[in-house]
């Protein structure tokens, strides 16, 4: 999620809270949910990068084995 998308989502929740569409507790839960969602996305992104690195390292090991 981009910073702009995050700001828009929070703004939507702010408006919903101010207009009484959601309670304060619901607002807190929604914001907490965004935080968790971003943590999961960060972990997934990190995992994808680690997989790419692992692929590169395995290729380098294979190449080194052939040359040895």
C-alpha cells in the first residue's frame, strides 16, 4: 500500500468516525488492522527478496561446482 493509499484509507475511517458511522473502538480496530496488514505485506516483500537472493546464491553455487 502506498503512503497516499494509506492516507486515503485513514481519512475514510476518520470521516466514518466523525459522522458516527463507526464507534471509537471500531476505528481503533480498523487502524490496528491496517498496521497488521502492512506488517504482513512487509514480511511478504522481504520473503520475496530473500527468495530472489537464494536463487542467485544457488546459481552461483552451481556455477562454482561446475568450474571446480
